[in-house]
C-alpha cells in the first residue's frame, strides 16, 4: 500500500501529526508512506524512520511571487516530484486550500482515493476546498485534540484502530543513537528554556524566566536557551546574562540550529520548559519531562497529555506564576524518578 500524507505546516501541527506514521505501520506493516511538507520543517520528518519519501515544497514563499520564472520552475519541479508515485490513498491532514491543491495534484493508483476532513474542529483552521477535492470527506468530532484529530482521520480513512498512546517516532530514533531517556542520571544535567513563539500573547515575561532559571541553577541544573531569530536570540542572551551574573556557566545560549540539530540537542537534556510553540511540541514528541506554559485555556487542544505526569501544561491568566511552573517541574521529575524505580524493580524481579 502506498499512502501520501499532506500536512504542510506549521511546525507544531506537523509534530502533532507524526503519530499517524507509526499508526499506519502498525496496521499495515510494509506500507510505503510519503509526506508533503514545507521545506523548512522537513528536517524533523527526516528523523522519523517510518517515512519512505519526504516531498518538500515552499508554498509559503511561492505565494509571495507566484508569477516569477523562478517560482514557476520550482513549482514544476515540485509537481514532477509529487507525481512520481501513484498512491492508494492520499490523506489531507491539514484541511486548507493549499493542502487540498496538493492532494488534488497527487496521482492516484487504480482504485485509489483522496480523503479529507468534512468539517472544522475547534480552534483549527479549515477551508471548504479540502472536502470538495476529496473522494471521501470524514466528519470528526469538533472538540478534539490536535494529535487525536490526525490519528482519527487517518484511521477512519484506512479502516484500522490505533492504540491509546501516540508514538511520534522520534524517541526511537534517538534511543537507537544511544541517547538515554528513562534514567535521569544518564542524561546531561541541562534544562532547555523554549521562550520563542510567533505570537507575542503566548510569551512568558523575561523576569519569570530568570526567576525560574535561578531556582533551577540552585538545584544544580544548567539552563540552555534556543532561538529561531534575532529577537529570540536577544531574549536568550538577556536571560543568560542575568543567570550568569553570580557565576559563569549557569546558562548557555545555543547557536541558531537547524531543526534536526535542535531536536538532537533537546534529546540530550534532562527536560524542557517552554511556551506553546513548535519546539515545545518537539519536546513532547521526544517524551522528555516537560512543562508547557499557556496564557490561554487551549492546552486541551494542543498541550501534552498530563495524565501520566511526565509532561504537563500550566495555564493561568494573564500568565502562569513562577511557583506554579516550578511545582509542575518538580512533579514531572518525581514521575520520571518513579518510572525509573519501577523499571529497576522489574529488572531485579526478572533477574
């Protein structure tokens, strides 16, 4: 079976859709799964061994200059790459006009079908062309988590059931690369701060970051700071400057990293604390201890599953307090320590 997934952007949305790959392979071992994605997010998909082919596009850039010769050439090259294979199923996981266009351009094998969302779900974008293009439009419960939405759409399109817990396919990649995930003593003593977001109303105040950083430094952790642009880099440097006042080395600002390298560096951390952003969602996909900060009550739709306690969201208006985030972090660590103890006891019993 050859399957094409269409989820072009943004980073968090692409990460949320990753479990679909593992779900399909569990239901159809040996299936060939290809994925169309914006080129800037392709490095994250490359870390998932379940994908046969990643087909990059640059629709965001092409829309800015659609009539130039360069755009026309790149579009023709993309279309040729897309149409190299004929698919038994094309699944539009995004539900927008641009994803519907890609799904329409894809070639179907004899008997193949295009599948898409039949309706909008709460808090997510949706445009009608996605169901006009589809051979089968599937209605999804409107109040649904972003991860569950993609998993349910694909499962109903292809006729399988999926396990309760999502597998993003990234943890396995780094486990094979001998990165430790279970025992805290096997991981570098660093905590990553992810403060960058494309929306100013999702930010957490700088004074809160520095106050939290001091608590973590006092507990023996080094803070590492990521950034994706000049503005975020300036904030990272400002946080590091305050934390390093008492002693150098309390905080380190990473250089600007491509997404695959950034994901690798996050995997080496003891955990991550961050705002609602694509990079924070990568921390969830890596199954790292993680506290995700929300200034809006939308964690039900995009946040981590807090039931296990390893990853939690903290919501408050206007912003979560430092104390609330600190207590949530301690709770994550306690859960991880408990999981490690349970694993050790099981090993001893087995011996």
